[in-house]
C-alpha cells in the first residue's frame, strides 16, 4: 500500500485528502450521503494506483550516441528508438533520458498517438565544456492514469558512454631539434673522422652475427662494430604532464590543472599533425602512446610528491620532450636533468600556478628560469596568457638544424 501511495500525484493526494475529510465529516455530522461521496473520491486514486502498478510491460529502448568521442565545446547527437509490441494501446507516454548535469538540461519527450504496436525515434543534442567520461541513460518512462491521479517512474533500457576530451588550441610551428629515432635501435652518432658508412654501424652486442662486423670502423674506433640493419626512421616526441596535487592551485574547471591538461592535449595534437609519434607521460610514470586524448579526458591529480621519470632513457633518448609543469619544486631538479640528458630537445611550459591562487602570484617567471638553468628551453604560462603565444615564445630562439613543429 505504501508503494502505491508513493506514486500519487499532487492531484491524487488531494483526492485522498478530500475523500478522507468527507468521510470524517459525514461520520461526525451524521450524513450518510456525504459518506458515499467521500468513499468514491477516496477510492478513485487508490484504484488508479492499483491499475497503473499492474502494468508489467515496458517499452524497448535502443540508444545511439554519435560521436562517442568529442572535444570539449563540440556537440554530439543522441538518438533514442522506443518501441512496444503490446496489444493494448498506450495512448501517450512521457519519457526522459537521464543525463549528467555537465551535458545540459533534461531530455524529455511526449510520445502521443501510440497504438497497440508502435515505434518512435527521437533525437536531441548534448554538449559539454568540461572534459570527462559521462554515462547517458537509462530512459525513465512516466506512466500515468487518464485522470492524472497516479504517476509511476520506471527506468527502462540500458546506458551508453560519452567521452569528452579536453579543448585543443591550435599552435604555431616553431623550430625543434631532435626527435628522430629508429624503430628498435637508436640513431647512431656521426663519428668525427668517419664516412657515410659510419652512420650505418653500431657497437657489437652479444649474439650479433659476426658476418655483420664492419672491420674498418672497428679498427678506427677500437671497438667491435657491426653494420646496422635498415630501420624505418620516425620522429618521436614525449609530452610530460605534471598532475601532482601539490603542484597545482584552484578547483574545478578554473584550476591550473585544467589549464595544464588543455596545454598537454594541444601539444599532443600539434606534434602528431607535424609527423611526430607522440607518447603522453604523467607525473606518476603512466605512459600512453594510444588514446592520449581519451586518457586526458579522465585524468585526475596524483598524490605523488616527485616526478616519476622511469620512462626516460630508451623511450626519450634523442627525442623531443615537451613538459607542462605545475609549481616547480627543488626535488624536481634531478628528474629534469635526467630527461634533458636523454632527450634531443627539451622544452617546458611552466605554469605560474600561484596566479590561480589570489594570495601569491608572479612566481612563474622564476620557476621558468629555474628550469632554464637545467638546459631546458622554458617559458611561463599564466591564466590570462595565451597558449599559442607561450608556444611561440619557446621557438623564438633559433635552433641550428632544427625541424619545424
């Protein structure tokens, strides 16, 4: 009974209250006719609740999200196909798709003229300016009696996921050096007195075929050298994102972390467009070369206090490393030195995180200078600075023999 009463609408509750009041007054004043009216008014919503609760058949729902992956600020379309094969007419049905707050307002539809077997398709747009992975659904159908006394909400159908990646800012081309690596072996260094043949040799490794030994280079260098197998060369780059909690300020979409995520996403897309194979690394050592933007869509802060650079070495050697750093900490010196030693080129966007905190500001230039002292090319970035201008600032110093990216 309690479940049935909970489905009463405001009108239904008013009928119950009026009927109960009429019955009490009829008993108190001795009016049998009023008793019959009160019982009728009281029974009507209760009977309606019983009838609605006995309906066991639910419509079938199919949902299509297009596209399932989009950037912040873009619009996706959701198609709902709702059908029923019950023999009796449904008349009208109010359906509402469940949406997270970040995707917009409610998606409500009134389906009318529903016969014994019907199918309807409705569409609506969703848009989010906040990155994340959102769950859409299930559909909630509102079942009501013809008098509007009872309304039951029933979840039907499944759910679907929609991933919103960070906003991407177009960046200008700047000169870079380094980045070229071979698949499986590092690009060899040119020897001071060598010829073109020297570029195709490397140090002997245990297990190498002795028929590949290059005796002329071995005699000149004093170490056993072997001919390198032909390797496809490709440009490699690493985007390092500092997502440590203690390195950022602010909360939510207006925090310095969100600015860092947008910068990392923009750099990743920019470098890929210029022919680089890009891997994304975070402060906790997570490395990803596929689906970098999807990873950034759900990235959270880490409680680490130092930068984990275990990925450096083989993965970063000779390549381009672009770091998006939060607050610079003295303990970061060793990690940044190691990256610079391995990388062919090292650039850093250092966020002036204190500008995201009104108490202190203006320390970004000092942090950038500290990174520069470690042989990085660095510049600071504040909440009111333009990312494309900061990237252009990194490329103002000419780099001899650099490729443009």
